[in-house]
């Protein structure tokens, strides 16, 4: 994948399936011990009917047309940031975070699971600080999580 140029662009309706596939592959690779609350088909429907049409959704696309990343923003929350396993470690996450900060210059909040140490280190490197840790009772996975905030 290193030879591919990766473009960030707003997601359109036709990107929902590909964005969901990125989410599914990324979740499986990064969080193998976390119980998923929804089936693959439910995730695909969620991207089709909720994420892409209802959030400010961006995708990372290779020059070959493959989607390798997805970013979704709501009001002041970074809702989703997932990269295909093969796209990690190439600066794509940094590009997405820079875009999110540009799009939400007043600040961002996000949630991640406490067990997701690589994500936690990544967000902390990019200026996010822990605001709250929970036992997971409020999320569908029932997995302890952590809320991060970034304020300029």
C-alpha cells in the first residue's frame, strides 16, 4: 500500500459500505478482546443510514479506489476514526486528526476503550487529555472506556 497516494475526501452515499468494511476490519484487528454489540450487517446498516448521512464523514481513498480510513464528526465529537490495518503507521491517522481539529477549531471530545492502548497513546500524542474514565456501563459493549478532550 505504500506506493498508493491516499486522498481524504467527504464521504458520499456510495461510500457507506466501504467505510463500514474499514470499521469492521479495524475493530477486529485493534480490539480482538472487546465484544462487539452489533453484527457485521448491523454495522453496515448503521454506516448507511446513520453515520454517512447524519455525521460529517470523511474517507481515505487510495489512488486505486480502495477505502482505507474513515473519520466521522458530530457537533464537537470525534465519533469515529478507524484505519484499515494495512494503512496504519503511515501518517493517515495524523492527517485525520489534523482535519478534525481544522473542522472543529473550538475543540473536540472523543471516547475510546481503556484497553485500546495504541489509540490512547495516539490521541495523547496529539494533545488530547483524559477527562473521564467509566466502567463501561453506558456503552453498548459494556467495556470500560475513557473520554478524551482537545481544546486549542
